[in-house]
């Protein structure tokens, strides 16, 4: 079932419902929850929220688009392109996302991310209490600030005001020849204001 969700429209996917190749444009919202399933969603300025037992595969997040997984929501193989964002809130789980140049992923307190690949120019931010495991990082640079591309929900706004501590486990660093170095653990990094980020 293919759906187009545009400005002012909201579409809910739950129970045994499945949607494929849904297009969500600016002002539109897609909610996937309670065993609902979505695959191939395209977010072009719109927002997809995956929570409470919802599952999402192979979303593509373009400029102005946001995918938000929290409270039991699961997302696999999301592609985040320039200007797009992926948020992982408390209880959310994301695996094998790809963050392209200009894209961003935020892991908030209680959120969990695994096996994300952040291309050169992409950003992954880990907040206090968030965990990112085995992220593949090319040309790791010092942590620095970045201007946010959108306004997160209120619980995330409150979280972002807290002092930050990076908890990244098992970061792989690849050089120009794409040789993978030994697993490197980074913990207890000095807090920066207002964000800790890793830019590739």
C-alpha cells in the first residue's frame, strides 16, 4: 500500500497494517506503532515517528525530513541525506543507518544506535545517556558545534540542555586507504556546550 502524506495530513500505521514507499512531504506526518510496519518511506520535509512496537525499514530522509524513533520504535537501514535528520529518543533503537554528507543523527538519553556509517561531512551526536555502538567513522575530527536543522520535541529539548558526556563504544576509524584500525573506545569526554558531535 503506497500513501502520499502532505501538508497538514497525518497517517497512522498500526496493528497488522503495512505500508510501502510512502511519501511524506513538508507538514505531513507518518506514525508507525503497535506492530505497524513501514518500508521504503521517503521523507521530503515531512516527519516519520516510529514508536511503541512500530518497525521501519529502508527510509530515505531528505532535506527538511525527520525520522524519530523512541519508546520501543525500531528502525533499520535508514539513509539520511543532506539536510535530513534522524532522532533516537529514549527506548528507540536504530541499526545500520547511513548518514551522508550534510545529514545528521542524534542519539538522546536512553536511545541506542548500532552500526551506523557516517560519511565524510555527516554528523552523529550522542547525548548524555545515549549509546552508539560500532559506528564506522572515516577521518574522525575533533568534536565541534553545529547548528540544528530543526526543533526537537519538548522531551528532547530538555535533554539537550543537560551537560553532555560522550558514550561511544567501539568506534572504527578508517583512513584514506580504508584500512580499519583497532577498535577504539572513547568515554568520559569533556562536556561541550551545547552539543558533542562527531563530524566526518
